[in-house]
C-alpha cells in the first residue's frame, strides 16, 4: 500500500513538472536575420604574416555567413609571393570582396586592390607605382617584370578596367597620355582613378560605401589581429628588428671580450627575439636557426682553436646569411645588418670605456704593470751560456743540477740520461731553461 501511494505521488510530481516546465524554460532565441559585413584592414607591408591574418579573417567571414567583405587598404607594398597568395585567396573567397583604398595602394597594394570584385577610393588616396625591385634597388629582370605585368593586366581585366593603366604602373616604358611619361611609373590620385574609370567610386568613409552597396543596415564586424600576430608584426618592424640585431651583436661582442655570461645570454635572447618574430610571421624557416646556430658554434670554436681566422670568418658569414634570409627581402636584411653593425660597434666602444671605470675591469684586464718598483724581477738572460762546459752535480733524468762556469744551475738534458759527474756542454737556452748534452 505504501509503495502504491509513493508511485502515485511520483507520477503526480512528474505531471506537475511537465505542466510547469514550459513556462519556466528560457525562450528559444529566434535566428537573427540581420545581414553581416566584414571590414578587414589591409595595412602595412604585404608579407606572409598578412597572408596568414587574411586567411583567418576570410574564414571567419565565411563561417558567419557574411554578405560581403570590405578590404580597407593602406599599404606601401611588399613581397610579390605574398601578394600572389593573397590575390588567390580573394579570388577563391565565396564571400564577395570589395577594395576600399583609405590612403595608399602602392606596388603590391595596387595589385590587391585590383584583385577584388570592385575598387573604391577615399579622397586623398593614391594607387600605382608597382614596379618590382631587386635587393640592390634596381628594377627586376625581364622574367619577373613580364610575369608581374601579366598578373596586373589580368586583375584589371577581371574588374573590367583598362589593362594598360595597370601595365603602366609596372613598366616605365608604357606611357599614358596626360598621366605619366616614359621615364615615370603611373601613380593615380583618387580623382584621376575615377576619371579613367579605374575606381568605381569615391567615398568619404566605409559607412558611405556600405550605403552605396545597399548594406547600410548590415552589422559591421572585423577580425582583430591576434596577440601573437601583433607581436610578430612588432618584432618584424624594420626599426625594432634592427634594434634587436644591434643588441645581439653588441652583447655577444662584449661577452667575448669580457667573458661575461650574463651579457652573452642577453645577446642570444635578442637574436632569439629577432629570429622568433620572423619565423612566426612566416618570413623565415627553421633553416635560418640551424644556420645561425652553426655560425655561433664556429665563432666559439675560433676562440679556442687557432685557424688563422678561417673558422671565424665562416661563422660570421653564416650568421650574416641567416639574418639576411630572415628579413622580408634580402636587401632589407642586408640594410638592417649594416646599420646594426655600425651602431653595435659604437655601443661596444662606449661600453668598454665605461667598464674601465668600474671594478669589473680589473677582473678582466691586469690593472697594474709588474715593474721593478713593485718588486717584480724577471728571469735572467742565459743565452751567454751556450757553448759553455760544466760538470753534472746530479744525474739528469732528464732534469737535474750542473756546475756551469762555477755556478750551480738547473739544467735539462737533450733527451738522454746523463750520469752524475759527467762533463756536459750547453747546446741551447730557452729563457731560464738550459739544455745540455754530454761533451764528446
């Protein structure tokens, strides 16, 4: 009976819960119907780190069902390889991508602006000057130039723009009447770009552009740089990278001169920051670490194994090559290295002068000379004994004592055992060392 009453009570409780639960349950959110637009900044040097960032940003826009992506461009250009990869990302994106040049779209930036579905510009902005350059600052060879021109023409044609305008940005020899000369690259202001129908419109802001595209009511989102991406961009900035190079070179030079472990560790840390930032940004691979480590190892070996500088020069070349390969371009790496060497040289001179005033210097370099005034007496000159004869006082095994010219002196046989009371002759002296042999 008790069990039956318990079952009835349990059923009643479940029934009440089923009746009350819908009323206390949280309401189910209805799916949002507001459209989404992503505004993604394309700023700074076009390099592998920008490619990684845009890959992540485009994926976020796709996953959220965005109706469009606006690339807000302000770049002086960068690496052709990264520009090609980013252009492929733009073309492959299922989300329509539009370019909005905020300030500058130069070199690789012009290429990316033309790679999108349409090109818009802000008042005061410019686009062009897309000639590729070698590490020495000269124009690239014809093979690279021809391929780059073809790609520029292709993206312009894809947007329905005049390909000659794009080609004139690459080659000086292509002249656009009224805009440039055979000795200048084509660079267009926002108004010139609009007059030549390169720009599809001029807008004061992204909001004005969205209104023109019938996206004024869309929710605007962006994809901020991740902390690691921000750190990588900071570490690979030319000024910051040169500073780390300077610290690394100066610290290692001081450590080699003084034998200070802490200073050497500071130098290695500076180099780790330099190479780590460039590797994470995609500008360098692990091979530069191997090359740098090999260079440092060779420099350490040079300090202990005399090689007439061959090992040291090889190690220095390995370190310099690793630095040059790590930069965005080899030319940029060599320039940073040249500046770092000059500044590091000055830092080392100043640091060593400062150390001379501190107690640390006396632990590195002898502070006082060993003079007669301080009681120092050097070894006497024994070269006048060569050819003199004498008699061994003790057996020479091979060292012992002999009487030479009436004086007991320490002598060494020339390698053979010489018994006591044997007549000997001095054959040579080496400082205070007197070498004798039996007199024939």
